[in-house]
């Protein structure tokens, strides 16, 4: 059994529309590929059931005409230097994305061989 190690890092979240694209790819997929390409931590993509942004337009599954463009959260748990690498790659691509940064502590419980 290995001791649990907590890592001091950052939770980075990008908020995008489900069908938003960058260079022909869904933005959520593009962010995943960008992180994999630079060997940066892990990532998850979550689809919201409702939400609104700075323009105040409500998007939710109940409204048929807006349900096709629901909010998506692309979430990373990374070390600070990895966050800066990813943010710089997004800046370099010229893509305008809203994001949030929250200090985070994360670790692995148990033995990795059983995951």
C-alpha cells in the first residue's frame, strides 16, 4: 500500500457551447486533444442541463429550440505550470473562451493497479 500524496494544483474549467467549434473540431474535443498533445493531467467534459451566460439567454433541455446548444464544462485538475501551458496554447490559437481557476488539492486513494 502506498501512502496518499496530495498535490497542490488548480481546477481549470472552460465553459463553452456544446456545438462551438475551433478549426472544425468541437471546442471540448479540441481542448482534450490539446491537453493530451502536451501531456497535461486529466480532463473531463460535462454537459449541463441548463445555463445562461453573460448575454442572459437561458439554454435548457426543456426549450426545444435552445436544447441543441447547451453549456458544456471542460474541467482539468492540473499543476500551476500545466495550467499556464494550456492557457497559453489557447491564447496562441486565438480562441475566445471563458474560464475559471480555483485552487485545488487532489490525490489518489488506494493502489493504482486496482483502478
